[in-house]
C-alpha cells in the first residue's frame, strides 16, 4: 500500500505478528470547532494537503496489517458512505450509520457489533487524529501486559487528555484535556473482545468504560514518539500541513544527497 501524500513512509512490524486484524474508526462527530471546514462535510473528510483524514487513517491501518475496518458515521454520513464505496481496498471497509448521536462509547459499541471477527481483539481510532506509528509494537505491548485494553499515549507536552501511569505501564489516572508536561490520550486503543460488553449503549466511554478498566488495572499505556496531532480546529490543519511539508522536504533532501556525502560537511 503506497503512502498517501505527505505521509511518512512506514514499514510496520518489529518481528511481531499483528493478530489484531480489525478496527473501528469513530467518524460521527459534527466538528463544530473545525467550522467552516465542516459546513458541508464531516470532520473525517476534512483534507490535509488534499488528502482526507479518513484516507490517511485507512492507509495507515492497511500498512499495519489491518484487514477490515468499520467506520462509525453520523453527521453528514452520506459523504463517508460514498467515499468508502468509491475507494479501492485494502482494507475492506463498511460504514455503520447512527440514526441519532450515541456518543463515543455508544458509537464504538454499535460499530464493534459489525466487526467481521467476533472474539478477536480490535483497534479503535478517533476520526480526527493524524499519526503513523507502528501498530505491531502496540499489539506486542498489549499482549505482554495481559490487559483488556491498551491506549496509545502521545507527547509529552502535547495538548489533550492527560494520562497517568505507573512503572509497569498500567494507567492509574485519566485527567482533563490540558497542555502539560505529561503524555496524553492519543485516541488509539486496542481492545480485547470482552471490552465490547463494557461499552455503554449510549454515552462516552471516557466516563464509564475507561475508569472501570483503570480501577481494575486492566488499561495499559503505550508511549509513542512518532508524529501525532489531533485535528480539531482550522489552525490545527494549517499547523499539520506545515509540519508535513517540512518533513517531506527533509526526506526529499536526504534522498537527493549523494550516497558518499557526509551529513553536515
């Protein structure tokens, strides 16, 4: 699967098999903070350098070995349904459309019911993030931790919902959205299948499921150091486009440097 425009090339895998072959993308939000970019399209279809965020996420998941993806759609869902029907595989995709807003937890639970491999673990991804880290490493960490769920942690120092964790990597606390010195919830999870029954039928999993997992010491944190950004405002889009352009220029300069040239000479 070729990388999308401005997406860092990713060779996923560190020797560990990726046995989590299915995922849910939460793409049902209105994206009010992204106005006017979301006036006629859903948040996940906002473009960064001409590439919808949703396309980036699907290509990233495919490069990491994910075979099937269910997209939870709501606001302006017809745009997402049309896009999924028109794009080539992999991964194979389908949309599950909410007739009324169910909240993030409710959206996850409903979409999980449409996953093709019941009983198997599954990734869950917020539809407004841009990242490219190796999911194989996250899967291996999840298995070693022996937990029901693992959440990717971005940062440190990035804005987002703060996450505290102990020396074993188990999450011990979930804080409010803030900019601080610690790591934050990156909006990427790996769930054991049994977590589906813990998700609310309506409401936010951050208010119910995640605290329950933390209390049972069944939520692990997986620190990532690769590029990550939440796309919540037009300023975020501008910042991400600038950062991606800079990375592309660096890669291009490195590719054009003669093989015998010593860096910094």
